[in-house]
C-alpha cells in the first residue's frame, strides 16, 4: 500500500472514531492537504478493491472500514 493510500485510510479511521460517521471526499481531501476530490475518489475505490473499505453506494457517508485482522488471522 502506498504512503498516500495509508494516509487516507488512517484519516478515515480517525474521523469515524471522532465523529461517528464517515467523512466525505471533500473532508478527506482537506484533511490530508489535497485539492482534488477526484484523487480521493480514486484512492478510496482502490482501498475498496484491496478490501480495506466497503462502500455503500448511493448513501451519504457511505464508507465503512473493514477489520482485516480477523480475516488475516483466519487465513493462518
């Protein structure tokens, strides 16, 4: 995982812990110092492909963080 992808994932996790809801792409972009929501969209969808996030499409605050530790332990 690239450094920027990890930064986005960490920001999403921290935001959910603090606010109880997932951040919008605009909030993520501002939070990590990017100007483009399109880059955040691309990164979030890549994180979904890798299994780090689940997106519930057509819902506000639709990002859910997956706890991969359980899946990784089960694979051992």
